[in-house]
């Protein structure tokens, strides 16, 4: 008898569709995007945009809508293009709210300032609390909107956006929104030139890990715009989509990418090296306290020095995945305390570090820092000696918190808070647990710091003479503000008439303010004497005193000792430098003599020329006085996002005969991404083989839920020879019809509770076609082969996932899933699942361990009938969660005795219950430099040493376990009766390969200890566990 199984060819298609649309909460593992809050989104229209917002942010959003219309006017002139329909803009009041968005799938990190997506062409972004920065982010994202508009419409018939490198896309957006004058990008280029590592276009395209696409892309596009005109930038984009980036340089600019690279590198060296050579090298400034001198790509930022100057708290990334808070000796850099990692601390999701720094209590015993928790920012304090978190404080009616400053008397903490997209200063009284708002306006209010007498706060702001004009949306550059805490009276200090001045710190005597300024194109520390009204330069560094962004906190001065610490950028990373008080006096500077071209990206000679420079200097053109209509509630209408490409195939001959198969899927969602609908259809042969399904999910609230129905036929065929020499083709069909729902309640990003309820009907059908010896045939409709089976189920699961995924498998952290599922109907039992996995990383290797149990309790003995398949667990299916390598059914079926004598002896791999243990040593062989032993990013590969052990048993037959080293002796599972269970074990080596980022292929070679075939080779298509 020849036996063949042909599942409906679209079953895989349906499975892929289901995986594509279901949320992380419906997956076996996966981290959660938690909707902590339910936002009452509304919408109004402008000429070019549909603006979505919620009431708390209305004032700031109306101003942002005016910015958007102005950017549309600018970009439409640059791209020579107009929108054919309004584009959606979705605004969130702050970054904690933004990280909860459903409009973007997956987690959003702190470094994501906004997203423009191609399906609905939505721009999704948070307001920043600074109108200038919000305007920059919006302008940047709307460049992407124009890029998508070109790629997806009439110019897009032969347009390939997918092949464009990230530096090209992001560099263009940065240039068209910032222009050629930018001290932050200029600092990056100086650093690269000083270490002789200016990249070519080819290097930028191939190595995005080493060369930050935003900064280097900005510099390249500024060069193209400066030399060839700004129209060449957009022409280059339009041509690149048709012929590729390299060829586009030739067609558009008349120069090869290699030649342009050489020109840009030479122009950059000529522009930055002469000035930098007259300044102090980074390794000659003060004492390098945190960070290895000369090491590349370090991250040591946000220094906060203790009042007595003995310790410094800072944020650092000491491993590949996690950023954490450390306390170190301020002289030696020796780490004396580390905050418990966010992956293991259940109280918060992440530290806020890009735009925030912490604060010391006056006695130096406690340290305050900011976390993301429960969809907002909290102020946490921890004991520096013990590392124990002492307090957690959520400030009501303040959605986001930035820099902290602990008052000299220890009773209050001042901070910059965002509410409704606007930043203001607040003071929190620790004893009374009350909050007082000091400012209440649209001006930026950032980076507060206390004067020694506790009467005044210095802060960063854009208010004051020549400050931000909210009518014309012309932004004042940041300067130093002073506010009397008691009266609220404010004044500003602007030592330099140009450039940014921020991050103020008082001297111990309160007579001077230290700050960061870039008026000459270099970011340095200065001191302003409040009595003399004179300014002094403290540093003159070749690269710059800086954090991750241009406005990140960088500078700290000890309240009592005057010791200064600041982060500097060099070798592509950040280290922390210390200066004693006696070296912080500085040399007096004359502000009018500080003019410089150091902030201008090459070519320097074309400064302020061109369309981009003109519109950035002209705030009025394109600005409209919009009349905002009464907003309407955001629609929950579902829109077709995409059609899963139709699949068509054919099978010729075989046990089920010649058949044509096909399928198609449709994915819908609303504008905010809360509601999702997927519909799929599949066909495989006859009308009986038509299947399909409908799935709906709602993720608007913290409790996510989904419901669905599906009908999936599967055909199984066999051909037998009749006694008279003819053939009979028998096709058996199983019809699986399901309906059910699932709900998920996430407690945090790493753990959740899942509930499920559903039912399944299994129907059966048999048809036969009889062929005589002359080839004539007739079909016999046998009808149902047995009565239908019915199963109901209810499930409860607790799931945790705090792992970090590497190239082919998790590298660090852990995962677990504990689930109970009562099942009832044609057979009654309770399924239990316990799956726990831990990954211990010691760079560069990972030691992984797993324990798994699956059991169907109450199922009893095998009954020798079809219902056994619903209670059977196995160790021999490579694509089940419990698989012992070296014992796959296919491998055993290939053994000579199995092929010739039909003695396969696979019963040992079956049972109503199973347990599995595995250990692995994972070595990243090929991949990115930061992760692998050898750099080869095109085919990331891990080598793995493994050992597996598993046992399957039925009811109580684990009473006599044994470790056999010969052959499998247990009989076929269809035979009733209890026999002793015998574990199976294996050990060996495997290689996991990430193929084009799409699939992970594992090839293993296993030494089996309970088979006559002692070595077995196999291939798996799945990531490592």
C-alpha cells in the first residue's frame, strides 16, 4: 500500500496570514505593547491634512497643523509635487503616549521621534515640548510623506523605494528639514575626519551599524544640495527609484558614487581639520573618568555628580542590549552601584535617558531618576549604598517628565514636565506629596537646576527678546532662563546672540552659571559671571561636549565641591570627563568675535544659498492663519490596507488526483490601528475543498481581544490495487470548522494574562474513484467515514518574555508560558503546558536552558481510534514545540527495517504527556561586528552545541523509566495497554543561518543514544528556541 498525505496547499497560506495579523498577545511568546490609556481621538481637516489628536493637546496640535501646512508648501516646491488627497497626521502629547500607539506595529524605542508609514501614509509622532524641535521632527517626517507619495502613485509604476539605503532616505529628510547649518552633524563629521574614518557611499550603504545613517546621510545630501543645487537632491531621489542609487548619481549629477565620495571626503577634511587642529584633543581635556580612552562607539551619557563631588551617576550601555543607571567613583571611574536592570525589575519598563538626567539628594545618599511605567513617566529614588528603590512617584496631570533637580534643602524636586504637548516647570514637595506648576505657557521650559540658596531655578528656554513668536512660528534659539521660585518672575540670559545655549548649572557660590553653547559651531562649556555679566570659555574641544541629541543633558557641577563632569563625543561614542573646580574658571571671550563656519556642512562657500536655506530663513511663506473647524470623533471605519498576493498552484496526479489550488487574503484596519479585520479564502480542487476565515481584533484598550471563525478542509489520499488488477483512489477529507475568541491583559511589556474560549467541529468525508485495467474510471461517493467530532475549550495562560533576540535565536533574558486548557466534547481532558527558558549571556556566547511539559490529563489510555490524535503528544515532529533532535519520524521511516519490514517502532515517541529538557551553547560565528566573532552581515550564522532529552508517556506508564542505549522497543501507539516509558536523548552540533532576514535555517548533526542509527542529520526551518 502506498500512502500519501496532501494537505490543502493554502493551509500554509492561511497560517501565514493569521500570524501576520494577530497581535503579540495571541502569540506563544512575544512582548507586549500596552495600551495603558484610552485616548479620545478627534479629527479636523486642513487643506492638505487630516489631523488626529485628543483634547488635552489641542492648542499645541493646532499650532502643529500650521507648521504642517507650511512644510507642505516648502516640500511641494522642492519636490515639484502636490498631494492628490489629504494625508493623516496623528499627534500624541508626549513620548509615553506615543509609545502606546497602535498605528505602528511593534515596540517604539525612546530614540524614535516619529514614524511615517506607507500603507495609509500616516505620520505618527509625539509633541516634544519645544516648538522648534516639534517643527523639525514634523518637517523631517513630511519629507518621507512626499517620498512615499512619489513611490506609490503615478511615478511609482517602476519605482523601487525598498532598494534605497537608509542613509539616502533619512539623510534627505534631515537635510530638507534642517539645512546645511547644524553643529550636531558637523561635530560627527569632525570626529570622523580626525580618526580618518569618513565613509564612502558604498560603506554607508553596506555598514549601517558603524555609520549612523541620519548624520552621515545629512552630510552627503547637504553636499549634493550645496554643489549641485537643492533641486538635484529631489531629482536624485526620483531617479534612484528607477535605476538605483549608484546609477542615479551618474544620470542626475554626471558623477559616479565613488567619485562623489572622494569629493565629499576631501571637502569635509578641508572644512573641518584646520579649525579642529587648533583645538584641544579629547584625550587632553580634564580626566577621562567613564569610558575607555580611544574605544569606539561607547555610550556613557547624562552625568550627574554628587554634591560633594565624590561620585557620578550616569547612563551607560555595558552590554549589547540594555541601557542602565550606574554610580561610579568620580575620580577613578570604578563602578560602586548599578540599578537593578529594567528586564528584571517589574516596576518599570525603561529608564528615560536620551533627554533626561537624574538628581542627587543634598546629603548624597539618594538619587532620583525617571522611568517609563504604566504608560507615563515616574520619579524614582534609590538608595545609593544599597541600590534599593525607595520611592516611586507618578505626577498626576503630567504626562512626561524630563530633567530632575533636587532642592538644596532636600524637600522638593523640580522638573520639566509635558502636558498637552507643552513643557513647563514644576516643583514636587516630597513630604506633602504636592505639585506646584511654575510656568504655564507655550515656551519651552527644560533642564531646570537650583541655585545654591534654593530661591531660583535656571532652565533652558526659548522665551525672551527675539524668542519664539507663536504667531509667525519663528523660533528663538535656546537660551538660559531664570525664574524666582516664590514669585514666578522670569528673566533670560543670552551671552551669545547666535547659537544654542542650554544645560545651565550653578557654581557653588551661585555667582556664575555654567552652560553649553555652540555659537561658533563647536559645542563647548562656558561660564557666565552673573555679577560681571562676562562670559568665559571653559573647554575648547576638537569634537564637542554633547549627548545623544543636540539638546540632551550633558553637564553637571557638584553643588558643594564645584567638580565638573560632562560627556564628550569622540570615536563615534560618548565618554565622561571630569574637571576639578580650579580648572573651571575659563578664559574670557568676546561674543562678537565668535563667528565661525564650523557648523556649516560642506561646501562652505555656498552657505545660505538655495531653496532649502531660503525657506528655512523665511517663516512667513506658506504659513496660513487656519480656521479650525469643530473637531469630529475619529472614525472607526475599516480601510483595506493590503491584499495578500493571490496564490495559485496545481498538483498533477498523485493519490488525490489533479487539482488547482489558490487563495487570497484581505487585511483591514482603522486609521488609528485599534481595530483589525482579516479575511482569507482558499480553494484546493472541488467545491468541498473551499475554505476561509474571518478574524477581528480590537486593541484600543488595555484588555485586547479578538474573535474569529474559519473553515479549513484537508485532503488525504491513498491508492490501492484491486483484486482484478485495477486501482482505487481513495480521498479522505477532514473539515475543521472553528469559532472562538481570545482576550489578553498585559501587566507590563514583559508579561500578560491570556484567556481563550472556542469550539471546533471536525467533519469527515470519503470519496473513491475506481479505475479498471483499461483506464476507465467511475467515482463513488462513500459519504462520511464516521460521525463528526466536537470539542469545546477554555484556556488560561500566564506568559512572560523578557528576552533579547540575536541573529537566529534569543541571546539574553528569558521566556515562560504556563497554560491550562480544559477541553470537552467528544473527549474530555485538561491540557497543561509549562514552558520555561533562560538565556545567560557571557559575551560572546550564550548558554540556553529549557524545560517543557505538555500533558493531557484525564485522557486515559490510547483507544486506538482517531480521537487519540487530539490527546497525543510527540517528541518526533520537528515542527512541534517538543522535539528531540535525531528522532524525527521521517528519519526513522527511512531506516531499512521500517522501509522493508514496516517495523518502525516509533511508539516511544508518543504519549498523552511528554517532558523535554534542552541545553545549548550558542556561539555567534558570522554577523555584525558588534555581535559576532567574524564580520559577515550577509549570512548571519550561529554555531550551537546542544543536548536534548525527552520522554513521552501515557497515564501512569512512567512508573518504570529506563535509558536504553539500543533500539526503540515500545510498540505502536494505536495498541492499547500501558508499557514502560523510555526516555530518548541526543547531543550534537548545529548551525543556524539567518537567510536574508526572512527565515532561519538550522542544520544539525545529532548523536542519538536510543536508535540503531547512531548519527542523524536534519534540517529545521525555524528560529532557535
